[in-house]
C-alpha cells in the first residue's frame, strides 16, 4: 500500500521548505563577486556578507521549536515562507549593502526555522511505516535546492543582464517561496500539535486523512507520548551523565563544517576563478558538483542501514581528506588546474554519501527520549555556529595567506575526524534507541 494523495501533498509541501533552504543557502555563490565589486567589499566584509545569513539561521533554528510548540508546525512554516519571500525580494531590490545584509539575515531566519520544522511536520503526519522515507524527502530537497541554485545562476548568467544580473540570481527565489506559501494553506495541522491542544476530533480527522491504518490507536499513542514528554519536559541536556552523547553531537556537528563543505559550496565560483576558470565555466562546474551531491546523498541514504553510520563516516573522512589535499596541491603548485573539478566532484561524492547522509540520523539516535530534541538542538547549533565561523574566515584566509591554506586546514581536520570516529564513535546501526541509551548514558 502506497501513501495516499493527501499524505503525499502534505509531505511535498513540507519538503518544499527544504528546496528553499538549499537554494537560499548557496545562491550567494553566483552573486558574491558582483557584490564585492559594487560595494567595494574587503575580504572581511565579503565573509560577513555570506555569514550574516548563517547568523540568522542559528537564531531561526534555536527559536523555531518554541514558536512551533505555540503555533504549530504548519503555521510556523507559513511564517518562514513569508520570510523567504521578503528575503528574496529584498535582496533582489536592495538599495545598498546594509539593506542586502538585513534581507539576507531575514532569509537566514527562514532557513533555520524550516530546517527544524519541515522534518518535524512531515514526521508528525506520516504513518510509522512511511516516516523514514517521507522525512528523507526533506533532506533530498535540500540537496536538490543546491543543484537548482547552481543551475539557476548558470542560466541567468547566459542572459547577459549586466549590472542587474546578481539581483535576478538572488531575487528569483521569490517564485518558489510564493508557491510554498500558497501550498501551505492547503494542508492540515499536525495531529500531534492538535492533540497537545486537546483538539482531539481534529487530530483524529487528520490521522484518517493521512491514511493511518488504526487512527484511534495512533491517537492514543500520541496522547500517551505527550504525557510522558510533559513529565520530562524540564530535564536539562547539559548534565554530566549526558557527556558522551553531547561530545558525539557537538564533535560531529563541528567536523561536518571543518571538512569545508559549506565554504566550498558558498565560494565555489571564487574557487574555480582562482584556478583560471571563467564565470560561465565555473557555473557549469558548479552544476556538475551539485548533481554529484544529489546523487551520492541518495546513495548514502540507501546504504546507511546496510553499511552502518560509523563505516560511512570513516570512508568519507578518508576520501575527503585525500581530495582536499589534492586541491591544496593544485593551488600551491599552480599546476594541473584542469584536475580541480575532478578533485572537487570526488570530494563532494565522499562527503555526500558519508556526513551528508549520516549527521542528522546519528545525532537523532544517540540521545535518550527525555532530551532528544534538546540534544538535536545542541548538535545543530554546533553545526551552524561552525558554518558561520568558517564562511566568515574563508575569504580572509585566502586573501592574507594563500588559496591553498583553507584546503590544507580542511584536509587536516578531516584526518583528525577519521581518527576520532575510529577510536571514539560507536556504531548505532541495527540497535534500538533503548539499547543505545543503556550503552551511551550511565545509570545514576
């Protein structure tokens, strides 16, 4: 039996937030050079222009859960859609650098909130047997949105729009953002949120609409889980007994960015131009990298339950370290520039099938039920804070040191990650959450 039409419509609508997340995150790669020239930005200001959106993302991610609990995932996603629309139009029409920063920060708020609430909304709607695959649609759309952004930048470049080119590149995101907002008015509230507000008939109707085999029993389970969560709602995650899961979540979130993935995605056009590629040629290479990212994320999700999380992380760390060392060698020797795209494509493949597929699954498994959402928030905060710091530092390091320096650093860090994962990280494949809790959290 396949998911019914109502469930698919709600899932695809929630997952559209993931596409906007991916698009808005990397579309700056095509516009940043024009902004540097237009506003005469220093390397520090260039890094800040990219990082300001990530500051908004951190705030959006940390506040989304609070707003979502009060208003519900659907209503909060509507607010994020408005933020996406305002950001896209504002960035495209920005009258000065300060205005661009403000609207990019607003977009970051939307990205952070949708990164939390999109998967939550889908998970709370989907019947258990479809939940994993349907929530996976959000992650798929994030990666697909990255590919769409690179493709959009390329085709807009071919239109030769002159000084307005960067405005179209960042402003075109308003179209899917408006579609997202409209579609959010055609889907139901989360039955879990309705039940938490004692809207029992509404929750039961939605469960039936989504094709739940036994909606009455599922509603009873939801209410029991809500009672249990209420009893443990004030359990702090920063306790000594949670030290090992906290270390795993913080280190994995940090290593995800210390591998250089988002710095490479944000500054991809700069990276290719530094090796002698033209803007159009760099856009074409970016599309190849975006497509590789999409393909190998799918491969990683396919093998995550077969090969295991730890094994995938080890394969990815070894492969990315080697590829990053190759990129550093190209820049330091100023030779074999034609090999750059192959090193980066292979790097993206190794990253996508390992960290890209594993990070959020792994962080969601290592915390006990009482603090799982808080633990996920800690891992996400580590990821986004490190993302912002590296996005800020990358152009400064290139300007003050060399083009090779960041890639040497990223290569060393992924080598360190390999050792930490090998020696410290447990494998979580095929184990129940209760068994993992007994293994990772000492009893008091």
